C-alpha cells in the first residue's frame, strides 16, 4: 500500500508536536527540478534529550499510525542534528544553534515554505 507523501508529512508533524518540537517548517520541493526529495520537514528541540525524544516520537508515531518506517536515521549519537530519511521526505530535527548555523530552509528559498505554529 502506497501512502501519499502529504499524509506522511502530516504524521511526521504530529509526531514532532507529540514531544513539543518547535519552529516546524515544511519545505515543499515538488516544483523544483533539481531537488533531492519532495519535502523537508525541519524542527528543533531545546536539548539533546528533547531532540532524541522528538526523533524517536516521529519514528514510532509514523510507524504506528500509517505503517511507514524511515529508511535511515542518522545523528542519534549526539542529537545536535538528527536526519531521518523517508525517501521523498527528509526530516531534520535540530538543536537551536546548529539549526541557525546551517539555516537549510534558506537554501531552498524558491520552494514553497510553510511554518507550522507551535502548540504551547
């Protein structure tokens, strides 16, 4: 069964919100010819513990809700920047400083960028 990318993105967002991830940004790259994937989902946590919790929440939530697993997860060893590969969707879970430093949203300024409000 093929799950639509938009459904996977929505479940990833819910998994982030489950652990109070902040500053969620969805970068829609579907209209760009040279893009490495269809979507980036970017968020941040305030500590190693929270970044780890967000990444594991995304993995478990998406698997439990729609039976989709990431192909790879990298960065759990230090949890400054965790990247999760869902084929056409790449998730980036950052701590605040590395996110500001790499500023990957702005590498794709011609893409459609949506900011998801924090749930406080």
